[in-house]
C-alpha cells in the first residue's frame, strides 16, 4: 500500500472508533511520518509552525493509540499500521483456482473519505475531489491485484459497478 491508501485506512479506523474523520493536518502528519519526514519539514512544507505540528502530532499519536489499542509513536507508526492492515485483509479460500480476498474492516462512517477541515488551512474542493478519486482508483487497482472481480470490488467499496469499470478507461 502507498501513503494515500494507508492514510485512508487510518481515517476509516479513526472514524469507526470516534465518529470523526482526520483533518487535513493530521493526514499530512501521517503521510510525513510514513515518508520519514521531520515535524519541522512537514511544518515548512505546508505552512504551519513547527510547534503547531509537534502539538498536533502528539495529540494524533495519542488518539491512534486509543484507536488501535496499543501505544503508537512516531517511531512505530508504520509497523502498527502494517499489522492492523494485514489483520484486515485475509485470504478466505480458493474458488475456481482464483484466490478470494476478504476485507474484514467495516466502515461505519457516513462519508468515508472526507477529511475534517483543519481550521488553519483549507484544501480547495477540487484538490479534495482529485485526492478522493485517486484514492478510489488506487484502492480498486489494489483489490484487483488481490484477485477480486469488478463486481466484488463494487460491493466491497459500495460504489456502482460502472464506476469500478471506468477505472480501466481513465488510466
């Protein structure tokens, strides 16, 4: 999985536990940690103060510790997420020599990929929509790699089959 998919996984897990989505800064902090960036680099890149990013990171890691039920620090975030992602993707069996993959994560959020706005910086609706579409395309491609049919993907992501089939056309 790449960063946008991992950030989306975290957002889904946080929303399932808290009922709230990650805000834009929290998403950027997670991506920064996964890309081995320092908090000061994240702050500089996105126009925040280093102190603000450090404080927000501390609060985020505390929240993730509660969500995942184990201590989460900057140094172990990647391994914690890897474990939880792997727990949620399981091989269910073989049917006609095709592996069937089950995703046991259930998202109870009403709007799964809309981050909670961070008051200090807003993304434009176009960037949010582009990011959401890119995440869907990457998720669909990943699920195809696991051997799921377009019908299974549409059902798992709760989107129309035509939208799944369009992903081939858009690339």
